[in-house]
């Protein structure tokens, strides 16, 4: 169960089986499940790791919890896991009782969740199953006829969860008697300490009918667990309800303006054109070209540069009536908002290494949203979170900061 096996008891764990009712928040019904648990204890410190499998009709929640916490846990490899539960063999099934002998998989991985997705055959020779910071994402395993599927993913504390895939060849070289490819879930490997009471869960959700149905059912369980509605974004997000004008990557005015004109003049001309042509834009997307940059091209100050908007964003809002979907990126270590740089708010700052910073003061966000509404902000777009997570070490050294 724990990667550092020699420091934990190897005695067989005792398994407890209990049945519990649980309310399904989406359906407002009580759902029964059976729980299996086992406890492992460190020979050196006495610290415990409790593993639990809660088995429902259509899914299983695997949880690893640390009642006592743990210290000095980092193993030096942030893309590995420092704990392991659950762990699965990756192999072809010999019998043809369910959907034929072959299985396939769809792995969502890479930046922006799915840019590195991969489809392949689920077998001991599989090579495209993901792992680590970039490779941990929803994984769907399905029968050859695509009528039965299972979806695996982190279920709680997902920002600290890693998926680790070990090919059969590596497993064979690691230990006597090994040789099967394995897929393991646990706390990411460079976390330095685990707080007492911490728990991390993984879900395996099953469905018959299609891969789409399996992914939808998996989503249903997550939505119910966290009290969310699938339609909530459309009900709350102005930018999903109305037509908008974009200046994002691929748009005509992405980091370019009309000849010999500022962005301010350009956007006023776009507004005038839309009125002439009766195009009912209600907002526009201001991409990353408008605010002040600092070290590593991160955000120094999230206000409009005078060279871009000589009269400010509020002037454009007043002239057009268009609300703004405002783009933002990772924070620079020299950001004006950080107390370390003379600002008012608490930031974590990595000035000597990544040159990134991270705000962790609710008052800062209250200020940023309140003042930004003055120039028409309706949707805040926090881009580049993958880049921040990859490059800011505190996020991958902590079990809770992410």
C-alpha cells in the first residue's frame, strides 16, 4: 500500500465490511453502499494509513486517509506517488464473457486537461497511459464493442493526486515476481508532509451502453458529491448566454490592432461596425495583451496599460456598453499586489527560482473583482493555471495548497 514498504508493517491487514446509507444529492434519495477497510501502521513512527473501498451499485470510491498525518514524505519525484491505493494490473482479459477479449482505453492528459489525449489497447503492452502532473486525468477503459466502460479518476483532493503507470518491463525489473503493468493512484511524490486527518479518494465508475454514457455517469457522481448542477454555468455565466466578440488567440485582433491605431480605437471601431451591421454583441473578450507584465512575463498589475487604452478600460465600457470577459495569467514574483513588493496582500513568492507568485488572501480577490467591475468585468478568465502549477514549487510540495 505504501511505496516505502520497508518502513511499514507487512502484517496482513484486517478487513472490515460495513453497509451504510448515503444520500444522493442529485436525486434526493438514499443510496446504499458497502464499505471495506484496512489499516496499516508505520513500524518507525506508528503513523497509520487507512484504506477504504466504498462499493455502490455503479461505482467504487477508494480512499486513503492519514489519521496521524505524516512527515518527511517527499521522494524527489513529483510525477510519482508516495502512497498507493488503489493499484490495478493493466492486462488483457483471457475470457470472452464480457464484450470480447480486447479492451481499449481513452486517456485524457496533457496541458488544458485533454491536449495530450491518447487512445490505445488496454493490455500488458500498453504504452500511452498517462501519469504524473501532466498525465493524470480521467481514464476510460472500455470493451471492444464499446458497450461496457469504466472511468477512473481522482475523486477528492484532486490537486494533490497523481496517477502512476508502470509498464510491464519496468515492473519486471523492479521486483522479483513482478511483470504486470500497473496503474496506481496516490499523493504526488514531492509532497513534503501530510496533515493529520488528510484523505485522498479515487473513483472507478461503471456503465453499460457507450463510452459517452460512462463518462456522463462518472460526471453525475462528481456533480452529486460536490452539490453542483450541470446547467449551473449557463445559468450564471453572462458570456455563455450572449454573443461576444473575441480577441483571443486566432482572432483577427489578437496582439494586433488596426493600422496606426491603439486597441482603444480599434475596439471602438469594432463596436461601431457591429452596430452598423446589427450584430448583437453583449460583451467582448480582452485577452492577455492589455495588462502590465513583470518577471517571466507574468502579471505585474492587472490594469490597462496607457499605451493600449489611453483613456482606460472604463472609457471603452462607457462608450460601448459591452461587458468584458477579462483574461489573466500567472502572477509574477514582482507583482505590485504582494506585500513583499509593497502591496497590501499576502502572496507566496518564489523570487529566486521560478519567479512566480501565488495570492492566498481572500481580501485580494475581493478587491480585484470589486474594482474590475468598474470597467465592466463580467467573467474573470484565469488562464495559464497549468503553467503556474508546473513551475511554482510550493504547489507540488504541498498536499493542500493547490
